[in-house]
C-alpha cells in the first residue's frame, strides 16, 4: 500500500529532495471525494523511505486555452465545443510540493530532511489522517496545546487538531495580520490555554481595552497601568516629561533633582503629590543660579505636564512587589486604552524592565519573580517601531536577546509588520501569520522568517479570517491552520454602526440633542 491508499497524481519534470512539481489526477479527485487545496499534506515513496510534503501552490490550466490565446471568439468556440462534447476537456491541475521530512522520523517527534529526490512518474498520495494526528498532536503534560485544526482538511470534512509546543514560545512569537484577520482571537486562544490548561503566567499590554479578563474568572484580571515612583528609573520619568532630544541642559537639571529625591523615596513612603512637591523643592533651590534658572523653569513646566497628562499613572499605592501586580499562574491585562503613546511606552518599558531584571534575580537564586512568563505586546509597531526610538523598543530588544535564558517569552502582535523593528521581529523564532495583503508587509515578514517560502507567502492574501500559516520551532511542521474561536467576548471586531444607531433612535429627541449644546 506504500505511503497511503489514495493516489492523487504523479511527480513530473525535474525533482529535488526538498521540492517537486506534481500533476494531479482529476479522476481520483472526483471519484474518491478528495478536494485538493493548498496547505494539504501528501506522501511519496523515495529510495530513502516515505516522505511527507505540503502543497504550497496550486495552478489550474487548459492545453486548449494557453496564455497565448487572446481572441475572445476563439475562447468562446473552444468552451462551446467542450460543453457539447465535441472536444475533450484537456484541463489540468498542478502543484508545487515542499517535502518536509521522512514520515517515520516525524512519528518519533523528530525531523529529518529528505536527501534523495522522488523520481519523476512516482505516485503521490493523500497523507493518512492517522499519520497526521500522530505528527501534529502532542501530550498536554509536555506543554502541547491545540489552537486550531488543519485548515486544508476541513473542506474534505476531516478534522485534525493542530498543537504547538508552549515551551518553544520562549524563543518568542509574532502574531501578524491585517485588521480583522483574527489576531485578537489568536491571542485570546493562546492566553486562555496557557493559563487554564498549563497553569502559566501571561502579561498582556492591551492598547485598545478590547480583551478584559477573557472570562478566566479569578485567573484573570484587568488593571489600571500605574507606576510607583519609588521603583521608577529616570529614563521613564524623562519619557513622561516629553523631553526633546536636544534639551540636554533641562535633562541634566531634572536628573540631579531626581537623584536627590530618590534617596528620600527609599527611606520614606510618600504620596505622588509629595514626590512631585519634593522634586519641585529641589528644583527651586537651583533657581538662584542664573545659568540654570531658565532650564529650571522649563523643567517645572514639564513636571506640570506630567501631572496634567499622566497624573493617574504615577501612584504611590501601587505595590512595590512585582508578584502583587503580576500574579503567578494568572493572566494580567494592563488596560492602556486611556493613555497616549508616550504614556503607554513608559508603562510597557517599566514593566518589561522589571520583569527581565526580576527573572534574572530568580535564576541566580535570589529573591526575584518566581516563575517564567509570557509578555504580549499589542500594537507592536507603535511601541517597538522600525523607525523610531522608544524605551519599550530598548527593553523589548533586551528581552528578545536575553529572555529565553531567564524564562521571559515575548509575543508581538501587529497589523503593520513592516513598521515593527526588524531586529526584534527577526528574533521571534515563531510566527502565526494570518491574512496579509500588503506586498511590502509580506516581503518584510519573509525576510524575518526563514521558513516562509515564496509559495506559502503567496497564500497570505487569500486566507480567510482566522486562518493562519504557522511556522517556527513551536510547530512540528509548517501548516495552514484554522484557529479555533475563543469563547469570550468579541475581540477586535468592527462596530455594528447600524445596530447602534437604531438602538438609540428612539432614545434621543431633538430636545435632548439641543440640551447638549
């Protein structure tokens, strides 16, 4: 019986160990109920053994209607003759297949790239459902979680769970798609399974307030993004103060006052109002110096701006112990929706810094954060820009380089991949790539992903919402997957404007509207 019972076609042309061209048999397709699609898995016998491959591209054509035909009447005549049985329908379907590994090796949980190409004329077969279940499954006690099903099999009413290895997400993950492609749903599925099924810890920086606690009950919480000044760094205060790059003198004045005030913070627990007042007192002492007087007034104005814009961010009641803010074994969502980009940058960078520093302490046997965790950053193109300089970029770069050694996994989420810092994106070993249509975005992602071939990348614009190409060390093999729906509220979806207008139609009167002016 060879690799499978259902032959689908033959190898044609020149074949390589990693890639072949296949002509599919239309009769087998019709008679055995197999619906061919990109992303499906095939097997082939080679001198080295049975090899599993994925269809990365499908092309249909007709020998009677080649590309050289330009006369509409000729096309119509051929189609009419075929429909009346006067000509044989000479259409064909061919596919580009990437050979991934020997089947028996995959069943043992290993990957061994084929070294010998299949011969032209060799039959290719539909991969067995049982083999695919063995390959793409994995025991949950070893960190494997199902996040969806193989999408290519769904059209033939065959279901095979697709599992990923959560341990490997420590090598970082990027979730990328156009708006509405299913990023938020994917984050929801991942976060809930990591917390619920594996007892893991997840921190989610939510830029738009769309997640909530994901119906995790006491295992999930949404908190206001606050920072205790006692554990701030000067760079974070400077970020909130919106210092321009060339304000060197003002920065120096504030840094000196900050260092003096920090010494008092270590000794006494004071309120934010007291903290800001003490900063002002230190600055007032410097007004007497005519050389710094102008800079002092500039800094005082910036402190006023901090209180106006970010008065609720600085909070001396915020626990100093990181475990009291980010509780182990739970999902912690920082709702950043009421902050602008500068405030969000200060908060995200603050907690990235503390998480990495605390995990380093823990790994050295000191009193640090006790468990590994994943950090999800939504709108990564804003906080970790390709052309820009933010504190979050600095600390995300540090986590991308060092986090794996200390149990800090980074998950970047973006609808604008080309605007995400290339160094950080290239260090995300894993990718979940949903629908993507912008050619520059696709090219950018390809440059950061060794496993994303031209043919697989060519599938991205045609993906349905919730479908994703998954690649990386967390995946057994590259796959086209339908991500399961998260059993939570609608995430990241468009507003139903018509319903909202109609629901208010009877509530509002002209008098009500006039009273608002």
